[in-house]
C-alpha cells in the first residue's frame, strides 16, 4: 500500500511527537524547579547543581515550545493539509528533524562540561547528614529522562521525514488517462458533401489518487462520406 494512503498512521505519528514534546517540557520544568529549590536551601556549597543553567537549555526550551505550537496547529488542520496539499510538507519535516537533532546534541552539554558529575557526588557530600536532599536526585533523574526522550523524538522526526519523502516521490507518478468526450458533426460549408466529422478527445492528467491535475482537448477532423 502507498504511503499516501496511510494518513491515519502519519497523524498518529504526529500525536506521538506532540506527546513526547509535552513530556520533555514537563521533565525540563521539574528539573529546573528542583535545581532552583536546591539553590535556595544550600546556596553555592559544593557540589553545586549546575544542571540547566546555560544557553543549551534555553535552546531546548525554544525547540520544544515551537514544536508544541506547530504540531498542535498541524493536527488541528491535518485533514486540510493532507487533502488540499496532497500530503505532508517535506521541508517542514526536515526543519524539525534538524531542530531536534541539534537540541538532543545540546542536551549533552551538561555532560561535556562535567556538571553531571555532581549527581554522583551528592551522596558523599551529604554523608554526614541523616537525610540526603531529594532535589539533586530529582534533577539528575529528570535530566536523564529528558535526554532519552529528546533522542526518541529526534528519531520520530527522522521517520516522518522519510515518510514525507516517499509520499513526494509517489506524487510525481502521474496517471495518464484518455477519454472520448464527445463526437459531433458540423458543416464546413453550404453543401452537405462538405460535412465533416469531428472527434473530441480529452487527455487528462491525474495523480495516484485519481485527483484531476490538468486536461488537454485534442480535436481530430475527418471528411465525412457523401450522403
């Protein structure tokens, strides 16, 4: 079956992408809240919890915020886009794939800078206290979960990009159909002996769903027999 015929599957994939974007939003907000609460309690005492403090996190916030808005709008108008435009927009899928791949790479920033090491040191730092604060553990766990779902969403956009590319190829395959529309006679002069037979043939160009694209009318004129 052609990819163009599976609009329901593509729509379900878009719902999954929206769900992942919302989930990443929740995880990032929980991580940010835990980090801010940790700072209020313990200040700058080592090991400081620096997760989510730089430009990389702000860029991730921008990506999932833009994705939630665009995906919600796309799903509301899904049937219109699918029918009137005969499928998804390949350039939009490529753009979001690039955005999510860069966001997933940017999410490694805390690991590259060594800020994630505070997660492994937090128990030793509070070893003299009876209770280890939960904020650092929550921030570290949500960071790992956010990293995983960022890559899952990137893979989902890679899949939707591939499907959009396949649909674009399918739309290029036109079906040529020839249909005899009408046969009529007309006088070429005042004498019936000059009567001619005109055959009108309409050549239609349609896509793979038999939707009309364009048509050309060809006229073939033959001299009729004397009556």
